[in-house]
C-alpha cells in the first residue's frame, strides 16, 4: 500500500467531534479522573471534544485570528486551580467549534504552516496499544491496519503523533517542576468546585497561560 497523502477534502476540518461512543466516553472520563488526584481537571465533556490545542498553539492561533479577522474562541480543556495566585492554569485547550474557523471552503486551511499538532498527525493517534487510525478520514474508513502497518503508511503523521504525546508529557513535567519549585500549588477539590473556579477566573486565563508556560 502506498504512503498516505492527504487529499485536502476538508472533512476533518468541518465535521469535528462527536466521534466517541458512550462506553468510550466513560473510559475517557475515568482516565481523566486519575489526573484529578494531581489537581488537574477536565473542563468539558469528551462528547464535546473537537481539536486539542497546546497553550503555545493557542497563542499563535489567537495572533493569526486577529490578523485574518477570524472569530476564534478556544475553550479550556484541562486546567488546574492554583491556590497561590488564586487563578487557573490551562494545561490544554480545545478548538471549541464543530467546524474549524480557519478553514475556507475555497482556499482550504488558512493557517496551514501553523496548524496544530493534532491536525498534522491526523488521522493517526498514539494509544496505549500503539498507533490507531481515526475513521473520520474517508481514506481510513475501510482500513484495518496494525500499528506497524500504520507506521509504514502514515510516515509523517506518525512523527507528529509522537510529538503530540511528547508535548503532553512535557507539559505534565512542567507542572510538576512548577510545583516542586513552589511556583504553583494546585488546589485539590472536587470537579464541580474546580469548574466554579474556572468560571470565576476565566478572564485571566490567557495572561496566566503565557506567564506559566513560557520560558
């Protein structure tokens, strides 16, 4: 089988989210509940997930949205409540839309050179059992490939899938370092109270994000 080549059909840009079954949603929520032991909370339900964005990606896309005059309103996805600054630190964002605002039906992706890692790795994800394919892509719906076969066919996408997971782990380590250095002190509360804090400090998220994650 030939190497994968994106056909730029736009389906993955305009038909985002709603890809998880009820059982998958319960499994995802269970996994995220483990993070609550570290004071990291899920801000939205897995059924509302669209495209995951890292803090630095949000910063870039916010700048580009202003230049292109595009309405872009990302949503906090993973966050912690810092008891020292009485603010929220967003660990990961969500695109917050079922159709990407940066996609133009005639021109395609308007931020292609700056597209997020989640877009670069699509339709490949790196799971616990190796590489998997998201079936939203028309080219993958009828494919039943092993992790090894995916590595051979989706070469570039696999590279970015690895980078995506690496970035997730780096952000976790960054948080642990901030805690060890005494820079932040995550508040351990139930998720409902954490969401109340998130709502209260919503206007400060971007500034705190930049302060907490930039070198």
